[in-house]
C-alpha cells in the first residue's frame, strides 16, 4: 500500500537562514494512514535529502506577501524532480520561485516492496516575509548535540537524528562511532527531534532551545518489540508517539541556578533602552534602578559585579553613566546575566556576572546597518570575505558634544575645553578552517572624555573649581579559538591584551591617572564523560602592570560618610603588577531523569591580598520534577580581591610614614544561597520565582584619619529577598515581562556597630514591559517602573569649618530615610519599512512619558538649614532611525 | 591600581556637578541673619613677621572672628573656644581629650599660647590644634564640663558653632605660612572701569538704587598685594613634588542687592586675573554692608568690611 502524502504547515516561521534573502520552508510529511507493519518496512515515500531555498521576490517581500505554494512534484527512481507544477499559487512571483527551487530538490527515491519506484507527491512551499526579514539572525545561536544509546547503554551507530527547527528548517545527522551527533542552530525555539535506528524504536521529542544554549542530550532507545510498527514519520509528536522511550536529557550550560538571556528582538525593541542591549539588563529582577548606569545586583556594590565580553573582563559597560553601552548591539549574540550562585567558570566577583557574547559575522553576503538618534550615531557592516573567512565592524560616536556645546556656549558658569564625547569600535575577523575549528580575532575599544572649567565655584565646595576632566577608555585585542576534538570533547581558548586607562581631574585638589596593561587568558575544556557526567575544567588569568598617579583624598568605601574635615590626603605615583590566576572544575551530573546537579570548585590566587589563595566550592541543581516545572537552587562561596588602591603598599607621598592602602587585606567573601522554581505555561510564557540570601564577610571598610591600616576587613553584610519573573518570550506579535524584586540589603561596618541599610537598597522593584506588533510595520511598547526610593542620610546639623570657609554637615543616622518612590512610564513606537534590499526603522522613544517629578536626592543650602528635592529627568523624547541594507 | 573605586568617582563627579543648582535656596552671599565668615589667626610673638599664621610651641596667636549681625540693634557678641591640642574626631564632629584642652572665653578677639606637648599628625600630615568654638550674638556662652563642647544660650540668642585649626610649627626649616591680605574693594558703576569708586567702611561711597528692570550690574573688584598669594611646596596630580601658588578663595557677602557669585577662586587657568564679581543695588535707599574675605589653603585668612550708601 502506498503511503499517502499530505502537507503540514510548519509550526512557526521565526527566522531565516543566514545570508538568504528568502525564507522558504518545506513541510515534513505526515502519514495520515499508518501503514501496516510489513508495508512500512518495505515501502517508503520519497524522502527529501537536499532542500533548496527559494529566492524571495523582492516585490513580494516589500509588500509582505506570504503564504504557501502547493506544488505537485514527480520524482524519478534516482530521486530527481522531473516535473513540477503549481497546484495552488500565491502570485507575486512566488509560484515561479517555488518551482525553481523545487526542481532542484533531491530525494531518496520512493520504494515499493523494497524496489525503488518513481513517485508523485505534493509539497507545500511556505514563504514567510517575517522570517526573510530576519535574515540578519546570528549565524550560530545555539548548539544541540548529544549521544544516542541503546538499552544496554552502548552507543547506537548510524542512527538518524532529524531536527525540525521552529522556522521549518530540517536538519539531519547520522550518529558516529560514539553514537554522537551535533547540530549548530541558527534559530532558537522549540526544536522537534526525531531519532531513528534500524533495531530500535523511533523516538520523538521537543527540545526548548534558547539563545546560546549548548544542549547536551542523551537519547536512550529501546529495542523494537516483535511485530510492532516503526513510526518513522519525523513529525510525530512526542505525545503521539506510542513507542518513545524515556531519555536522559541534560541541558547545557545551565550551570547556574538563574540565567536571564535577552533575545535580539527584545533588545532592539525594549522601551526605555534606546535599543541598547546592555541597558536592557537593568530591567531584569534583582537589578536595582540606577541613575548613573551602575549595575547594582541583588543589593551589592557595583564593583562586585563583573562584565565580560566573550570571557574578557572589560572595565566599563556604559558610556557616561548609562547613555549607551560600549559594545554595539548589532554585534551581540546574547547577554547572559547571572544575579548570583553563578558557575565556577567565573570568579573574583562576589555578586553577579554579565557575560556579553559576540556573535559570528554572517558567512554569506554582506549587511550594513546605520543607526542615528539624538545622542549618537553608529554604523555596522559585516560580510563574508571567503567561504571560511568573514568579518564585522562597528563604530559609534556621540554628538552630545555638539548639542551641549551649543547649550553651554552662552553660560558663563563653565568654559568648555573638551566637550563630552564618547566613541567605541569593534572589529572582528572570523576564520573557520574546518568543521572542528573556529578562530576569531576581535578588537574592542571605547573612550569617554570631557573637560570643562567650572567658572562659578560651588557654594558647598568652592575649592572644587577650575579644570574638571574625566576620561575612561579601553582598547583590547582578543583571540578566541573554539576547537572540537570530538562530538563529546570541545574546548575554548580566549586570550586578550589591551590597555585600560582612567583619568580624572578636579582642579588642583584631585587627580587620577591610571593605566593598566591588562592580559587575560582563559581556556576551558568540556568533555561528556558518559551519559550522566559532563566535566568542564578551565584555567583563567588576569594580570599585567598597572601604573597609577593619584592625588586627592582617600576614596571612601560604600556607605561611608565623607567628613571634609577628617579626610586623608593621598598622593602617590606607583607601578604594581596584577597577577591573579585561577582554575576551576565543574561536573554536570544527571543522576536521575530531570535532575541535574552541578558541583564545582574554583581556586584563585591573588598576589595583592594576604589571603592569597581562595577555594570556592559551589553546588547548584535543577530538577524537572513535573513536566514543565523545575525546582532550582544553589549554594556557593565567592571571593573577591580588594581593589588595587585598597591593597596597594605604595607609600603615600603626602604622609611618608603611611601607605596608600593596606597590603594585608583579605579577599572579600560572600556565601550565596538560592532556591526557586520555574514553570513553562506555554511555549512562550514562563514563570520564575526565586528566593535568595547572601552573607558577606571580610568586607573592606575605610578607616578615617591617619592609620597604618587605612582599609580593614571589618565589614559584614546580609542580603535577602525574592524575585519573580513572568515572561512572555518573543512571539510573532508580542513580548514582555513582569519582574518584581523584594529585598533588603544591610551592612555592618564595624563589629561594634549596628546593621545599617545598604547605600543602594531598594525594597521593591517592579518592572513591566510589553511590546506589540500592530501590523503594517508598526510596533509599540511600554515600560513601567515602580521602585522604592533610594536611602538617604538626614542632616542633623552643621558647623562652620573656618579652615575652608564652608559648612560641614553633621549627618544623622546613616540611610535612615528614603526618597519618595520612583515611578516612570517609557513609551516606544516603531515603524519599519521594508524595501527590496533593506529596511528602514523609525522609532520614537519617550522617557518619563507622563513627566513625573521623581526625587533623586536632596539639595541643601550653604549651611544646611534649608533643603529642597532634586528631581530626575523630565519627559524626554528621543527620535532615531535605523537603516539596514 | 587596576581598578579604582569608580563608584566613588562617579558619585563625586555627580555631586560636584549637581549641587548648588537649587534656585529656591538662600545663597551664601545673602546676609539675613547673624553670620560668621571666618577666623583670622596671627602669630603675635613674631612681631617681625606680622602676617605669620603658624606658631611654634610657646608662641602666642591671636584669634579674631569675622562676623556681621544685621539686626537693627547689633547685639553683644561673645565667643568661647575649646582649644584641643589633641583633637578626637567622631564622624563629622570633634571632641577633645581632656589632656591638653583649654577654654578661652571673651569677645571676638582672643589670644592663646600654643602648649609644648607632643603633637600627633593630622590627616594632612601637619601638627595642629583644633579650636572648637561658638560665636554667640545676644546670649551667654558656656562649656559642658562633661563633653567639653561649647554652647550659646539665652532668649533670642543666635550662635554659630565652628572649628578652626592652628597649625603648629614642627621645624623652623619649614616655610612659614602667612595670611593673605585684601587692601581695597573697588566698585565700577555699571561695570565701567572709568567710573570707579573705592568702597569705605563709613558708607561714604554712594551708589544709585536700582530703578531699571533688570537692574544695572556693577562690578566689585578686590585688590590684594602681590605677596598676598604665596608659593609653597606640594604635590601635583601625578604625585610629584612641585612649587605651586596658593589657591585663594575670595568670598563676597552682602546685606543688600544681588551678587552674582559668593566665591571667586583663582584657578590655574586664571592665576592672575582680577578678582571681580557682579552686584546690582537694591531698589530701596539705605545702606548696604559687604564682607569681603580671602582664604588660602594653608590656614591664612583676611577680611574687610565695607558699607555703601544707596541713594
């Protein structure tokens, strides 16, 4: 009996193949009448082995015409299409495009009673304009790989593994001698996986693949019972599949309890961020609202969170305190944000991690993007040089210098000597010499600078006048090498060398000039040892000479009240060598179905602390205890070295008998605990709830006055709270989330003092984001935030410091009062026009749409007898254009 | 120093750029109540060096408070000083160890002999005596015997609590610091340098009241001898030892009219420029009193008081 072939519509069309102007998908075939066992074993319809992508007619794409072309194809005994005709067409050139592509299809011929026979079949060729426009999708966004094993745990060699991607792409692989297979995916979402082997039952399952996932899977097949049919249809769903055997499944690299990942559309369209990826991070639960771009994660100081670009530590993440990030969004593959209990591959941080992943340049064709708004302009270009060599480059420059220069030109309070400007660049060259290797050379750089003369001395600090300048920048070259030893063993090596520079001048009273020749190296080896154990081991190091010239008062530590009459003057010019190697080992264990344990340990050495060695054991788990429900938790120890000015043993020129810092400091330490759950309500809607507690000790606290130990490990802290994230991942029309954090962060600066509120503590943080595609290229989004006011320290009185001629406040109980709550609505409207060779996106973003006067601080008069509230930015519209070619 | 405290720098920058922008707050130049502007310290032992501000143990200094009481009937001013040879700081407040502390009570001008004891170094590397004082208008002064903190009491009394340092010379090899000096204040009517009047303490200088909108802006220039500003040894922002002119802070305060600035600082970019400030006269006739002050970073202070008749 000949199997009847009908045409199914793919589940979704979300993305297109890289470098393709069209997105065409072929539907998998579905048997409507299951064949009898014997027939199924001896007869088979033609099976597509080579799919050809149709070119999307530009006019049809511009008009948004999409749908399916139903074709009838004749396939000969060699699998070639001999005839093709349109049964139901779409017009607009799509019928011809579908025919042209289908005529180049290659099939495995149909069989009847074991003999190859010609066949006639119908195919529905779907054109998705949406997917075609998403042709800029990253080349490789995730990996799905694993091992197929039999009931005896022996690898199944020659099994056919088929993956049907969310956009209908179909990939097929044959397991090797170790039973291994691998797919590099350019789209993410729900991937349907079908496993077939001659002597085993077929198996089908749906895997939820997220951006940058590296799924390590083990499928265990059971033998075919006698006289049972083989359900070979690849789009049989798991629920339909009566023969599927339970498998051991392991997701990589969910080594951490919580990892939040932003998808590209969320980044581009998120209201209030100007399409800037790293600013979007501030909308996740656990991140406090900040007016100056500081990342305050789960009640910890900004310097307790580290930012990496593909494993390389970068000194800043935002230009000028949050205007935009220092890496082009166009070059981002993903941003992983770990608010706590993170993997042992990260160290030297006691709070959180932001890991920015750069994407591979496209390997076909060229693409260029220009983005212009009221603050800055950027260009981005990428393309393939040869088949194996591709590049990408981006440059951005602000023009707030022009705007501010015009505004300040008539103001006699300041004389501008160097207008505020920032710029950054990224350049990338990627070479794939073979299927096992990928090498990438990347140059990253950023610079922020300005200098002004304050002509009007401030009444509170009149000596703070004269030239006021600031500059911060970095220039780094990075070499990345991914190597695949086998399907079970991979490695990544990342080395970087660059210079970080910070200079800051405040007249004659304050000056800082820092230069750090930073070398970083990281090597990680990942091996799937067996079906239940995966090991990741790695080494990483940061080091290099740092030269600093500093003149000013000793920087205060968090929460310290600066007493102008009791500051310590520091002056130094010293060179020190940073040397901080580390090593880690991590095991991903799957002791039972749905349970994943990740014990790990990290060892770090720091030459600039008395406790040079730190050993950090960590453990996290995720347990899929019911389908769609995951229990998660973790505990771990985290060490963070002192800042170099705190541990510097360089002499203080101002007070020759003293030193700049205290070289006998210990590393700061934190213990993280977290427990929560996740639930997938649907393919798009997920819920995550998590409680956390952090205990901090050996925190570094500045000591006022002259002392041989200007910094001591006397501080402790405790932070506890809960986070909720209800998220709707991007669908065809909508994305958004509701994030809520409740927390309390406290510090105790000396063993004798009471706990006080942390300087940036925010009890309640509510963020709601929604973005809707309205059709015809229109998209609208909202962001609403409701956040507790920042803590403030009341003024109890003042006294005249007759040495300086100004009044000094007498502070009350530190952080014992708060600003009024902050609430703000940001609105974003996008209109996109699609043309034959590109698209144009016009967006209007209105910050603080209802012009709320949010209190950000308190302003006092000269002797602290009068005060008034300082408010944040008023309503601020930002208009921008993004053009893509 | 691969990583410095960027948070502190950011906050410092933000604070520096944001404070002082409150339009609804009284500016410091406006004298509405009893005000104290500074304290001049002079070493009276060294008669040959009349502007010397530092004193060695055993030498005597004179402390003179610069104040103005705008009340219709000027009140008696009493001053109490607690001289802390070994000051103890607790946060932003200052206390005294009983040893080495002494109390002075009197008027705006008092003398004190620097004791011969072993001095510690302050956060700037100097030995100093911290004087904690209260300047009290229309009331009585006292010192709490337990805390040794001074106070001002009495109905209707106004007091200002203040601190002042007396730098103790450890070695005669060190360069002596001196008080700056203001010799004159010259008013250019309408900003016209050809229409100048030197202000006097007796109100003999006359200025028309404001009758226009906006008011005519006059310019007040402070004059000082060249030696008023000293050069001293310090560190530059690269940590190197340099000889640098003092940074002198000039203050303008008035009981009437509108000043443009409270302070004027001569900066490295404007080291020798004239010390000028804009002032517009009040709309009503009467007298206006000015306090002009000069303060360096090494303990030096000077002031003059001038009165202008508004016609």
